[in-house]
């Protein structure tokens, strides 16, 4: 009788208790669990004593939500970092890592603690910096227990935040640290974009807020992507990457539509490279040097090797932005690998066997001399076979090198045939 229509919290949910549909006895009125809990009479307290209490050590009370995680974070690394931080500022109750489990899913994670008290203490980790971002620590949405006051990591440690850190820690101004990237193709991955564009920024000293990759996140949506940077200043600097060539395309960099900051000019990667060439070939007088812009000064520090290895060569006019039947692989073999005839034949056979897994191969060409030496050309029966190969082979590590897979027009086969370099 007393249990009718109770809605009691248990393990993060409200249990609904009522008569079954086939009940045909007298109708009885009842209160909710919350009504009973609000009453203080002895009779009601006796009722409470008969009921099973809500377990305070249930998983939902020992779990916290972690926002702003990035692709390079691992569950073991995150658990170790947060556990060490708690021990450092004495938020643990016993020795050892208080975190017993961690599950990462995209841009958020859940961490489970060994005790309810340490879970409450961990709320003070909110805004802790990790791998270029500020982690958001809070209760999960299914938590139904009491709310507790908590400080931020900066308040706990007394560590001041710089101007760009304050911006980075604010979700409201996150759009000031993001850029839109257009001309994305199917073979591009989030990891390869972060690595390629981050390295390009480092080569021209556009990464101004310390060591490491200034890009902390990337989300690809079919033909476009969004990049997240660790600071507003570096986000503005990255606009100079506009039109940078990558995998046969010119990437378009601009502010996202939700950007609310001041208008800033969009640069051009070709201008950066042109400035480098000009400053490298023409000695400047003191007066000329004073008029050089910071971007031109930075671009002068790019090495010739960096320009030719970070993007397809401007002489590679056979590279296609759209899928074709011909695929070119780079960073797979060296000149020394091709010198011995027996070893060369083995490489050709191994390539046919491995790359034949992605579709029907009609030919494998590995030039041993000339401008195409050390490149591997795969001719597939259909474009879809070639697409499958590019998706599987691009950015794969081979003998310590990152494989580059590009689409080619049939022009390259004509070039190889004419020069007799096969």
C-alpha cells in the first residue's frame, strides 16, 4: 500500500512503482518518494526505515564527464594525467590513482573513480590544461544526487591564466579559435590534416605560442573541415595557409560563419613561398629589410626541402584532384632498393600482391631512373579500385616513412613510356 506510485531514485534513474493493470482491489492514494522525504513525522520516518536506501556508492555517483578531449588523447594517458594531478594537489584520500576506468568517445570522455568522495574532489580539476586544451570536468547528465561547490584548477593551484588561455578555456569564444577548411577530399584524414598544416605553420614560424602542434582538433565533414587551434593568435596566423597545396588540392582557409571577432585579412600560401624565394635570391639593403612584413621574414626561413616535401611539386602536372584509375605512391622505395635486379623484381611482385587486395591491378610501374625514380604507379581496372587503394595506403607508415598516395592522369604513363625510364 505504501509503495503505490513511488518514484524513487536508484542508480541514476527514478523507479516508477504502481499497481499492475490487472489489479481490481480498492483504490488507495499514495505520495511520491520526494513527498515522503520532505515529511519529518515519526510515522513517515518509520516508513523510510523499511525501504531500501539509495546506494551512495553507485557508479553514477563515482563518474564524471570530461569535455574537450582531442583525437591524440588516450584513455590510459588521460586517466594517468588526471590521477597524477589529483595526487599533486592532495585531492585523493588514499595512495594510488583514484581513477579506476576511463572511456573516450570523440570530443568527450567519462572517468570512473574508486570512491564518491574522490569523485567530488575531482570536480576541482575543471579547466585543467592538457595537450593544448582545457578539459571541462562536470557531473554526467544522468547524475541525480546533491550538487557540491567546486573550484577550478586555476583556483586550486593559484596558477594564473594568460590572455589566450582564458579565451581557450571559454566555450563562448571557441569560434575565435576555429577555421573553416574547404576543398577536402576523401583521402584526407583528420590526423593527416593536423600533422600537415601544423608542420607547415612550424616551418614558417606561425606557431607562436610555444612548442608542439598549434592545431588541437579537426573535424571532417565530407568536402570541408573545421580546425581548432590552441590560441586566437595562432588561429589568425593560420589564415596565411590559404591556398596551400595538399594531395592535389588547394585548401581554402577562412573564418567560420559563427566567428564573432574582428575582421582579419586572409593570406596566401603562394605569397609566403614567393617571399621566401625573393629574399633567398635577392640580397636586401638595411632600408629594404625594414619594410619586409613579418610573414615575409618568417617565410624566408623555409628550407627548399620543406617546400618540396610538404606538398606535391608544382611540376607534377599529372596529379589529379579527382579520383582516376592511376595511383602514385611515394616514400615506399629508395634508389638503393632498385639497384639490384633481383631485389627490384621482388619489390614489384610484393607490390602487386599487397596492392591487389584493394582491387584489380592491370599494371605496376616502378621507374628506376629519371624524374619518376622511386615512385610506384598502380594502374587499376576501375576508379573505385583506385579509391579503395588510396584510402588504405595514404598516411600508412612504411619502413619509418609516411606513404603518400595520389591520383594521377594517364599523362604520367605516357611520360614514362616516352622517356624509357621504366
